[in-house]
C-alpha cells in the first residue's frame, strides 16, 4: 500500500512538472524537447528506484530475432557506444557506478540494465506521444527535435541495454562456474 502510494505520488508530481514545462516553454522547439527528456529521466529514475522490481518479465529476455546483437550492430549500436565514450558518458557512468569483477557486482549491473531499459522505454513512449501530438497540431517539422532526441536519448539506450544484457548474462554464468 505504501509503495503504491509513493508510485502514484511520483506519477502525479511528474504530470504536474510536465504540465508546468508545457505551460512555460510550450511544446515546440529544441528547448522543450531537451527539457522534457531530462525532466522525464529524473522522474522516471525516481519511479524505477521506488518500484524495487526484480524485472523478471519475459520482455527482458533476449529474443531469437535479436540474433545475439547482430540486429543492433546493423542499426549502428557500436557507433552509438563510441559516441558515448567520445562525449565522456562512459567515464562519468563508471565513476558513479564502478563495475567490479565479481558475480554479485555483475548481477547488480545486469539488474540495472533492466531498470535503465524500462526507464528509457517509459520515456520513449511519453515523448513519442508528445511527438505525435506536436506533428498533428503544428506540423512534422515542429516535432523533429522531439523525434531526433527521442531516438538518441531513449531508443538507442534501449538498444544498448538489450545488446549488453546477453553478454553480461554470459559473463555472470562464467563467473559462477569458476566458484
């Protein structure tokens, strides 16, 4: 009951903040697209942390069509990974969440890939809704910032989590065999 109330409060605060953003900035342009994405990232992070789920859904399991990440490689995931290294995101991320080389730390990292993927999926869907609304109401050109930032800030991070998770699973299995 307490957890449900907390999650409902987080959603209510998020809706209020998005409403304020729409009211004060409007729904068109780069500033709105960037602010919406980062506002939702903060709110969804709080939501997924409060959720405290094991994320055991079959959604998080590797699908046969993913072909061990080949589909993501063909969509440019390695270029995206190099971009993250180039802008310093990987260094910043590893500094805040260092990866140890033991099964417990790898299992935690595996859990975080699911949590991060769920967060980006929620944001992707919300921003997609805004993108469709802006395209319908103001024209496709007015929605391009929302679309482009949604791809870079949400779709590719989802691809990255889905690309990395099976590799992490194999490393975890190997580390457990050594014990």
